[in-house]
């Protein structure tokens, strides 16, 4: 049954996943596309989310971890005696995301 055939109060699992990701503030998905999730990725992209694809799962996990770590660290309060470290981490996070975009062809 396609989503067009469902009554107005019903949905499918892909829509639930995308809504849950959006509600939790996730706007980028890193992963390895395959037949089981291609529809999910298309739906996520149609909803304005970014998908950054890789050929191997380990590459996707490492890229997500690096970008997430640097971004998270840059949002923390500055430690005593190092007032510029968070700005530096924010700049490094931006550089990492730009590098990922270039390497993956995402713009």
C-alpha cells in the first residue's frame, strides 16, 4: 500500500523515521545507500535533509563522528584561560563539514 492509498490518519515507517529525525534536530544523514533504504533517503531529501553517502560504513561513521564532535565541542562554554578555543573548534568544524561536502560531492 502506498502512502497515497492510506487514510489520512495513517502513515508508514519511513515517514515516522524522518519526522523523528527532524524533531530531534538532525538535518544530515551519513550512510551507505542500499535497496532497503533508498526510499527513506529520497523521502528525507524531499523533506530538506541532507544525505552524505559513502561506499563503506566505517567511513560514514568516522565522518559523522568527527563533524559531530567538533560541532558539539564548539557549543560548550569556554574553559578558563582559553577564551578562543571554542571559536577555533567552530572553525575546524566548518572546515570538516566543507571537506566532507567536497569529498562526497554534496554541495
